[in-house]
């Protein structure tokens, strides 16, 4: 099921084994995972399936979860994008994404985030989105600022890395 499209991307539910294998190829590259909290890049297909199942089993029926990000017209997965119920409040979601390094610096991260913002506010009825990223992930920091997220705080993650937190509020 397609959740939304942008100018260059299709964001859809992860439904078939080939999509999982394409995402596993992204998850097993150290460079792709360096800005992700766990930093792991030794994933197995079974672990990735379990991760998606845990997130999407309750999320998909309500319209949120982790989605595959595909290039329009090419049927090629270049990453994942997600809306996470991190706060146990359907009005407040966390937004995140992973884009394969081969597609960095092309505006896909900003484009997918704008799509997530529009989708969350207009179709899911969210009123607040939270984005967190490591301080050194300047592309995501710039993307948040470009998309009108408000800087909230800087903190230290459990792994001792410095992170930033941003918020975008829906204004009626």
C-alpha cells in the first residue's frame, strides 16, 4: 500500500521479501548506519524482519510505521522513512529516515521528510513531530531547519554521542 508520493519518491508499506533484501543491503553498510543510534551494520534478514514486524504490526493499521522509500518510475528502494509512536500519543510522532549513501546530497532526505510532515499532519491528524539526530549529522540538521522545525535541545545519547532535537507543530 502506497502511503504517499513526492516529486521523485514513492513511500509505501514494506510488503515483499525483495523489499526487505534491498533494505538489508542498506542496513549492512557502515556508512549508511553511522548516524543511526545503534550504529549497527551487521544486521541479518531475520533481525530486520523482526524489527519491522515489531514496529509495523501495530503501526500500519493506524497509518504509521516504517516505510520503504522508492524512486518513482524505477522501482528501486533507496531507503526507509518512518513515523514512530515514541511518545504513546498519536498526535505526537517521531520522524526518521535512512537513505542509502549512493543517494546522499541529492535532496532526498529533505523531500521524504516534507512528505512525512504533510502525511502526518493532513492524513494522520498529528499536531506535533519530533526529529532527533546526531550533532555531526549536518545534512539532517540543515534539512530540519530548512523544513521549519524548531530547535528544542541538545543532549547526550546513551552511547555518549551528542544529539539535537527539533519540533514541528501543526498550525491550523
